[in-house]
């Protein structure tokens, strides 16, 4: 057994004797000979469940050698292959990844795959897609910061959708519970594919898609799919662009997530009317939130006052981020939010309000004009929320 780092995240979940980890060593493996000692070590395990190669760099021959070693293991549950291609030529990555995916695609024990921080782009999604279709035991998929782009995103989403269709044909419940796919520039053109995939995997508990350049129309589409995931507990869409259109869609969807504990839509430009809509929805539907991030959302005093009423009904809220919005840090709304948190002894939950935005007269006029254009849509939402809350 390779010695584990004290902070190894899997040591509390799996017996140490079932974990192989060389994570974070910064080793440079080019040839099969470079990894021979590690492959021999893998072969000695009676029950290998976790393999962590993260933080080293794999060439094609080394990847093939590891693949051969893993092919004989029958109890694999976790494959941590994050950050394993630093310094490699782009054309090497899909070849190396294909070798590993083919070696483990038949392992019905696999529960988690982490390929984060590997810049393989859409070309890397091609060898990954067959694995995602076939390996339907997967519960957790982590693809953060891979440079997938819209094309790679569509390949991943379509593979997940095909896996769901096969489950349905076999009357088999989806195992997928967590999808992390942030910092990939997925953009609007992959939103529909992910919406379909998420809707088909309706038992998802956690979806994280921050920093993907998804704009309002894509957000609306994506939320339409996520609305089918009624057991969702964690949603992170930080640093995508909502505007009022996306914020209203979020407000309408919140009623579907009765178990939602973490909501992150910080840096999403909700706009004042959108922020008001979200605040009203939180007040109407009262999800059991523990963490809520609405920072840099252009929420004004009106939205913040409604939010204070919602917060007063959230006894489990332990973290609330509202920095960068358009209400005063020492104003009535901010004080009302503090009072609401104090009622549940959660006064420390509120993050810094050091960067609140103050609008110029010209900006206020522009905001008012925009609000007039959007008034009808928000009024319709308010009516719908009022009916739902009854």
C-alpha cells in the first residue's frame, strides 16, 4: 500500500489498505518503465477500491501501462485522474485517456470518476463518451476545467442521455447523483443537451456548472431540465449570465426542489427585477437552505427586504453571501437580514458587504426603463407564486 497523505479525502470512506494513492507527487511519467513499480504495487492489492494518480503527469506509454494494471482489478470504485496531463501535447491526451477508459469500462463497481483539471478539450470527450454510456454504475462525475467547449459538452451530455435511455429500457434506476462540470465554456449551444440529460437522470442530488458562459436563454433551457430533478440538494451556476429572464426562470423552478440545501447563483447578474423574483420565490417556497450565494446579482433594496422575510423562515441557513449588490450595507434591508439571521442564532452567516454597488443617477434611470419593460413578466410570476403559496 502506498502511504497516504494525512488529508487524503477518501481515507475516511475506504479502508487504507484498499487505497492506492500517489497523488500530488509531481512525478513525470513518460514510459511504461517509469511506472513499473507502481503497476507492480497495484497488482499486490487484494481489494483495490480507490486509485489516485492526481497531480502527476502521464505520457501515452505510461497511461497504457497503468491501464493494463487496472484492467485486472475487480473492485474499483473511485478513479481520481485529475491533473494528470500537465505539460503534455494536446494530441496525447485523448489517446492516453482512451487507454484508461477502455481498461475500466467493464468494471461495474466503479462509482466515481474525476478527470478535472485536464485540458483535453472536446477531443478528450470522444474517448470518454463510450465509458459514460456503458458504465452506468457511476454515481459521481467530475469534469471541472477541461476546456470541453460546446462541442465537448454536447458529447458528454449526449452520452449521459444515452446511458439514461438504456436504463429506462432495462427498467433500471439511474445511479448518477453528482455532476460537476464547471469552467468548461459550455455556452448556450450545449444547454439543451444537458437539460435533456439531467431530466433523464432525475435522481440527481448535486449539479455544479459554474463559469460556463451560459447566457439567459441557455439558463432557461437548463433549468427546465433541472426542474425534473426534484431531489436536488446542491445547485451551483455561479458566474453564468441570468439577467431577469434567467432569474425569473429560476424563481419558477425553485418550487420543484423541496430538498435544496445549497444554492449558488453569485456573479450571475440577476438584475433588480430578477432578484426580486428570486426573493419572492424563496419566501413562497422556503427550501431548507444551508448555504445561499446571491452575491453580485444587482439585487436592490426591494429584493433585499423580501429576502429578509425569506431568511427569517430559514433556520438552517449557515452561510449567506450578498456582497456586490445594489442595497446599502447599513440600510434598512441589510439590517432586516441581520435581524432575521439573529432570530435563529445565525448572525455569523452573513458574509462581507464591503463592495455594495451604488448607482449613479443615469444608471438609476436606465434601471427604471429596463424595469418597466420587464414589469409584465414579473407580475405574471408574482401571480403564479401567490397561487402556489396558497
